[in-house]
C-alpha cells in the first residue's frame, strides 16, 4: 500500500480543486491541471463534458494501477467499487442500440476491473442486453428501457458493494437510499421487481411501501438514514450528494491511515481518489461558468 498512499498524496484536495474552480475560463483551469495527475485532460476546445470525462478516465487508470498491485481479494474490492465505469459503458451502449446516442461512443477501458463488459458489449438489441445482464453478476434490471437499466445497474452496484466490501457498507447503503428516494419521489417511478428486491435486502421492504418521503426516511435503517438526515423534502435531495462524498472522504482517510493488513487501506485509497476526481470535475464546471465559486463552495 506504500505506492497507493503515494498516489493518493498527489491528489489536488479541496484547496487545489478550489483554485481550479476559480479559474476565469475552462482553458485556464485545464492549464492548471497540466502539472497534476489529471494532466491527461483534453484541451478546452473539446468542451466541458469531454474534460470531465477525461478526469474520470484518469481516475479509472489510477484504480487499475492500484488493483494491479494487489492480490485477488484487494483487486476484487477495487473492481466492485469501480463498477460505475461499467455502468457508464452499458448506458452508452444502450443508447447506441436504441438509436439515441449523440455521437460515436468511446467506452471506458476497464481492463481487469470489468465485471462483464466484454460480453455485454456484444449485445445487439436492448432485449439482448437485458438478457446478458440477467445472466451475469449484474442481474436482471427488470426492463430494457434506459430508466430501468440505469437505476437497475446502480442499485445492483450498491447492493454488491454492501455485500462484498464491509468497509463500504454505510457508503453503499447511503448511496442506495439516495438512488431509491430520487427514483420514487423525484422521478415518480416505481422500481422494477428485481431492482426493488435488491434494494430491499439493504434498506428493508418498508421503504418501497412508503407513501411519502418523510415515511421513507423513517423506514430506513441506521446504516442508510444518515444520507438523508436533515433533508425534509425530496426536492432537496441534491444537497445530500455532497454530504455523501464528504463522508466517503472522511472515512476513506481513516481507513488509509490504519495499519490493518486487509483490504481496508485499499478501500480508503479508492475512496480518496474517487472523491478527488468528483471534486475536480465540479471545479471544471465552475471554471467553465467563469470561476463562480458559490456552487463549488457549497460542496463542503
């Protein structure tokens, strides 16, 4: 873990990200990243979305490097925690299959962190993609629409994390609470039966029967309720996102500082690298808006 700690020590942190966020233009912000681990980001002509995607790709590369240093148990934990990259690949593939893709897809290069992506990428219709998901660790999302697949994959990722990475149980449960709350009370969509069953394993069956957001909060177990504490209306769930990331960062720091000889330091390193990339992506958006810091500072 010495090398992982060295990699983590090079992250920008709150101060460095804030300096990027204060840049007057996106081009200036990208210039500031030239001497950082995010130097692979694209030039400003590629646009904000492409630059943010490059930051995410840099994170993925770092996670692949960390996993490559580890024995099977540690590498398995990184694979589960990095599942969001495969989710992004599957969603883009589904857009291509549905004819709604905005351009030529460029999937994240997952390498050994893939769960089932090479096989999923071979599907040739939404129905075939759903069948492929149902036959692998992701499980049946319960439908082949973009909404069903998107929320189904995210619920699957959270429940797999809760079951496979003990150090990340509260993160996974909190994330799951936010996902389900948004789906039920912001988007007004019921979960498919398979996704609801998975969510209930972590959150309990009561949350799926909740008639209101307040009732939903009361039904949550303690491992998940922290993520929505202080949120009285579902319309304010966006405020919980930064809180979730800040807790991941705080607990990740504690895990990395520990002296345990298990996967805990690995989980801590992944948490800190991921949080830093999230913050840098937000900083680039602030810079693209002219260096306005109000929204960035609200992240905590």
